[in-house]
């Protein structure tokens, strides 16, 4: 009995000094050099926006500025549609097996920063067309994690 107690005490003392060491894993991040499969790389989106001069402008300068602003807003909307997608809702009314009304609405709810105008073209009819681009970097990927 005394021998069993000594063996048990020896085994317990032996295992008392042992513990599991946790393994430190590297933090996720971009790999240096060529990108591995599935790694995030920055994406450059380009979109074109168009604007038409308003009929209620006081003078040609105001019409041009309002048209430029409308073109930029259209460009922003087109960039957002590419980056985030578009929510589309539809409603149809039918009476006596005849379509009475059909409504389709699209909506983009997001914000964008860092977009810049690359090119501006002034059309003969007073319209303006702008080309815009934005780079979606690592911060954009974090939104979808």
C-alpha cells in the first residue's frame, strides 16, 4: 500500500509541472508579394454619370453648374450600384385581368468617399458627362466580414 502511494505521488508530481502551451497564430492580413487565392486586392471601379441642363435655370452659368452637379450625382450613384448593389421593389395592380399600373423603384443606400472625377465632357446640347473612379481598398472588405 505504501508503494502504491509513493508511485501515485511520483506520477502526480511529474504531471504537475506539465501544462499546454498555446500556439500563437499570425494575424490575418495581406501577404507580401503575389496574392494568394482568396486574398483581398484593391479594386478600381469606374462609372459614368450624365446630366441635362434644367429648364428653370436663371442664366447659362447656373444651368452649367447644375448640370455638372447632376452628372456627378449620377456618377456617384452608378459607383455605389457597382460596389453595393441595388435594391429593387416592384408593385403591379391588376383589375379584371388587365394590368392597371406597374411601378418599379430602385434604391441605393450607402455612402462613398474617395471618388474622383477623371474626365468631364461638355456636350453640344448643354449636357455634361463625367467619368469617375474610386478605389475599394482593405477598409471596404472589412464591411462584409
